[in-house]
C-alpha cells in the first residue's frame, strides 16, 4: 500500500524525531492540572477552526480560562479572533465544574472508557475532540478522525467517507486506523501525527 510506504519513509527521516519530541511534550502536560484544563479548553476551541489559530488563542488566553466569568471570557475570545466565542466561553465555564472529576478519571479510568466519559460529560467535546484532548495530554490509543484523516483514508481506498460521523461510524473508522497502525508499528497518537504531516506538511497538536 502506497500510504504504508510513505509512512515508513517518514519513519526514516528527521520527522520521526520531531514527532517523538512533540509526543514527549504532550506527556509532560499530564503533570499539571492547570495545563490539563488549558488543553481541554484548546480542544473546545478547535471544532470548525484551524489548529494554528487555536494554538495562538490558547497561548494568549491560557491564564484566563479558569478566571474570567462567561461574559468576559467571551469578550476575550472575540478579541483574540476566536470563532463562536460566545458559545465556546459557555462550554469552557461549564467545563470548570467537571475539572475535579476529570482529573480523578484521568488517573483512574482506562483510555476508551475515559474518552466516553469526556464525550458524555464535557459539553462541546464529541468523540473527535475527546480523542484529541487525550492525545494532547499523553494518551496513546485514541484516533482523532477529522476531515484530513477521512480524506487520506478515502484516497487510499480504506473507507468510504460517511455522510455522518456518528459514534458508530467513528469507532468503525478507528478500527481501520488501528489496523494501519499495527502495520507500521505505531500507536494511534504517533500515526495521527504522521498522517497529519503527510496531509499538511506540519506537526502541530
């Protein structure tokens, strides 16, 4: 398969060390409750937005995610160019009430069970964003299925892009990615960064 060959070539290149270093950065986030919550807020911001813009907003607003009331947080997000600032400020403020339980579950639940809990309890995060959050705090085995990933898999003939990416469709495509990861000896977090690089030429988060 051409995709497997492309990934294996990247594993021999300097991109491998870039990806390894990025994953180490993710693992370090788990040591700080403040950084964990900041990453949760980042993932709330990412739906229908570019990663680059959300990374910038996160850096500029990070200290205020837990401090500002909903009205002032919405104003701050608007000033920083965040899309859907009112709705997302509401999601972030509601997420504060789940922070303590979230930290507890991060330490006690198995990854897939934890993802289901997040998707069910953190308003503004679905399966994709919950997986993204877990990857960004050091977990390894949840697939982040966005349009980049769907496009790659469809081009390779591995899937037919679903009309609606509901939970059932998400889990089915995740199985395809798990099989692909085994063939190139990667976990899903590693595979996601390789696929993102192939599609965009960037290693972000």
